[in-house]
């Protein structure tokens, strides 16, 4: 069974919040933290370096001389996580997490999406 974990992009403070729990100050407004758009679920997979792969991560993969950059997304109709980009088949054993869509959107600029 895969581990259920999340991380969250805090847009107000422009930082990623990792971990299995969050501590809130009494009476502190937290609505900016609860944007569903910024919540990313762990896929249960790790990249070639052992780094956990989350929804919203940007993956790099190279097969022979073909480089591929893709974004990890949840595919509701298929009930699975998919890597959206030029490469239609991504293996976590040769793929590397190089960033995420919140902190490194420039890594996907000008790239074709499948």
C-alpha cells in the first residue's frame, strides 16, 4: 500500500510546505493556505535519486538523445497520476525531479504538452 502524503504551495509566502502535519497559530487566517490548487499528493513513486514524486512536480527524462520534460498531473478519468509532456512513457527509475510548477514554471515554458 502506498503512503498517503501531501505537500502544499503557500502562495502568500511563496514557499513549499512539506510534512505530515501543519501547525496553525490561534486565530490566524489560513484561507490563503487552503487553495485546492496548491495542494499536491504524493504519487507513491520515487525518481532515480530516491526523491519522492508529487503531483505538480516537473520531471526530466532522457532516452538516447531525446530529452523530455513533463508535469505530473492527476488524471481523473483513468484514476492515476500521469506525466504530461512530450514523452508518453516515463519510468521513475530513469526520471529525475528537477522542480515543480510553482517554484520553477520556466522549466516548462515553450514545451509541447501531450
